[in-house]
């Protein structure tokens, strides 16, 4: 599934950016072809933005082996980062609800991003070829009920801390990681803060004042300061 | 050991293996050395727990999280223009450089082209924040090795740069000057001449530091051959910036990727060093400060006239998509993976900060070094706590 919707509201301001989207990115296209060739069945889907970046989605059981192959065969020797993403839209919106009113209904259907996917939580890693400087984003689906995935430490030693962070922030277990202590949070912290259903407590305790709080400047024109509310 | 905190308790358990090995092999008792959280070598509140065997480190582990502010979560409830206020505080010594990759990512998703003048000014301010950041590093380096003079020079000369940043943006440390579509404002009158003069001063500052510090015998013996990071280890851990180039990897994001910035309009050199030791890392940073002054000087001469802001809608909605933009920040590769759902704010922002990767190598690197070298190695890796914890 490709979600590359063009913008309707914002138009590119000059002709150059329009032509840029038409650029044929032969380097990345060839790379994608060779990756698909060597990884075979493991590549579920891919997405290529010419002149920009490349995404692939690999099968969950082939996660570690794919990265190993990418490192050894395609010389993606630079480990940039590893993280995860929760594709479920937050049931709390942007935390601007009035606490005295019942919370509005929100659409929490899960829509995957580039290169598709089926699960709510995806792990993604960015690796770069240090000679050609072409980067590759590798995504993988993680099971919703038992989020477990192979650890990449044996492939990239630098994945250690990134996996610890993803573990505490998203509750993903990395099989083969011996030291999944919390990086940032206290040991007895409950919940996984970067999951979308984890409320941002600061906004729950004290509602976001938003535009309502903005008072017009003394002597200023009050019509500028008020957009969609007033200081009442 | 009765007053153990939760965090330490776990680290303590993990260190038992090292401890047992010590007792078994040498029949000596190990010692835990706690460095920080407040320590001049840590640029913030990083704590390092080291198990020692005499003077040697057998096991070391940084304890992060004393300054975790949860910017990735906070960014999800803010609008795109509001996020720059947060990311300003990641690497607080070179704040403007933090804003740029995020703004570039948003612009990439929106398909906005920034006026050339704004691109020039962005690049100049970017390099100025690099100079402000790294010049403090060069001075601070001396203090950590017991030399007092360089830090006075550094604070004096960094002030000139901060004054420039302040006069252009209004903020000394947190400019918050970059906007989606350009910059908040144009440069003030007389700024270009003043910057030229300051760049001259900064170059003589680099010469002074080179004389004072890098030629110093004590400095050399404390840093040469200490904390060597081989090339493949550096790549595996995702080290970036000067730390990577000091291990012999010729890779600078300013040169090796195409961004709507103006680095390619200037003539400058990417320095590498084959040694990979503490000295190499410091030396690379010194050279980079020099190169930055050159870049600024050259770009100042060729800023075109024109607007500094493209036409953008008043309420900024970023179209659906994913974008990754990283730039060569003072500390290394700083990147944002921005996912947008066509909303006012980002759906998810992954902040890839340089220091997090740079410091994640310390458990590997500190094993086997001597206690006084801990400080030199940490200093030469150069991290800022806000950049680790985010």
C-alpha cells in the first residue's frame, strides 16, 4: 500500500520542486531490485521516493537475517537508528479536550505508512551504506498481543541502546537482548509512554489553554489576537 | 550499599559478574566509582558507574535519564511550528542547528521551496552555532585535563559568536528563528561586516588553542593512543560527526547529501584522521571550527537579495507522508523521522540525536582504560546531555 498523497492545499512555489518529483532515481531503483533479488520472499513491500529515500518492509521472522544480509551483501554497514511507531491514532487527540465534557469520538483505525504493514506497532531501522551514502529504512510488523522481535545486537552492536529505548517506550521485547533495563524511566514505571493510548498526563491534569488563554496586547488590535476564540 | 537507587540496583546486579571475576582471578576487592551525575566532564547530568580493579576499569555503564524530557511524545501534541521550540533545547549549545533538520523535513513533506536568501542565512547561522558549540568544547577540553587558560579564551570568543546570533535572531541560546518556508526575519544592518570581523577573531582563537593545547606535551600524552575506536566499530555503533571522521571515515553530511542548504557554494575541506583516538577526535573538531569560519566568510560575500520567507498558509497543515532529514550538526548526525497524517501536528517524530549513539559506545570503549582516561575519553567523544536524553 502506498500512501503518497499529493497535497491539495499547499502548492510548490516554483517549478523546480515540481520537476524534482519527476526525477528518475536509477541508483535507488537498482538497489531496490538487487535487494528484492537477494532477500527474496523476505521483502513484503517497498516504497521508493525518487531522489529522496527508500523503504522496505520485511517479514517478521526474517528480520534479523535480512539485516544481516543487508549488512554483509549490500554493505549497509552504518547503523543510524532503530525505533518503533504506533500506527493507531491517539484516542486523546492532541490533548486539547475540555475535561468537563465527555471526550469526543475519534477515529482510531490503524492505517499503515509507507511500505504498508498490517499490525499496529512497527519497528523500523535506518541503515546507511557508508560508501555510497544511500540510506535504507527497513520496517517490520510486530505482533500486537505479544510484541516480540529478534534483537539486532548481533548484527549491529549499536542497536543495544536503541532497543532498550524501544522496549521501555513501546513495550516491545527483543529476543536475544540480555539487558532490557529502562533507559530513561524509573524501574517501577507502568505503561509505555510512546504508545498512542498512553495519555500525556500533563495535558490530562491541566487542560491545554490553547488559544483561549491568549489575551490581546494592551493597546493592540484585539482582532489579530483572536482566531477562533476569545479571552472570555 | 544500602542506599541504592532503583536504577543503580539493576546496574549493580549487572556488575556482579564483573565483580565475581575480579575476586576470583586476582583475589582483590573491586570498587565502584560513581562519576556524576554532576561532573564537569558531563555537560549536564550523566552518571557513569564504573567498576574498578585498582586503576583499571573492568566494567562501565552510563546511566542516562536524569534529563529525559520526552520530546517525542510532546511533539505529538504540538503543531509543526511549535516543535522548533522543543527541539531547540536538545543540543543547547548549538540550538539553531537543531531546528534546521526538522524544518527541512516539514518543508520536504509540504513541497515548499525556500528563497535562496533564506537558505544562505540558514547555512550561515547553522555554521555559527557550530562555531559557538565547538569553541566551547575546545576550551572545556583543557579544563578537563587540568589546563585552565583555554576555557577563558573559549568563553571570551564564543561570546562574540553568541552576540552575532543574538543580534540576528533575538536569542542567544534558543533562537527559535527557523520557520517552515524560511526565516522569521532578515539580517540586521551591519551584521555581515561584524560577522567577518568575528570570524577573523575565531580563526586566531583556533590558532591560540592549537598552540596552547594541541602542541602541549601533557595534552598529547593524555590523548594520543587513548580510547581508540576502529572504523568498523564506529560504523556499527552509528557514531557520527567528528567521532566518525576521526576513525578515518570520510563522510560529512554537509557534503555528501543534497539538501536545500548552501554548503556546496563554499570551498571547504572535510578533515579525517586515521588514528581514531581521543587526540584525533579533538583535532578534527579544531579543524572543523576553522572550516566553519571559512564557510561563513565565503557565504557572507554571496548572499543574494530577496525575501527570506516563502508564501506559506497561515495555518500549516503538512500533507500525509514520511520524511527523514538529517544534517551534520556540531555533535554529529542529527535527524528527524517525521510522520505526518495531514494534521496540524506531526503523527510521530523520531529524534535521532548524535550524542545518544556517540555515548552508547562507552561501555565498549571504557573497558580496560585507566581512571584518569575516563574523563579524557568522555570529553573527546563530546556529548551534551540534552542530546542523549531528549
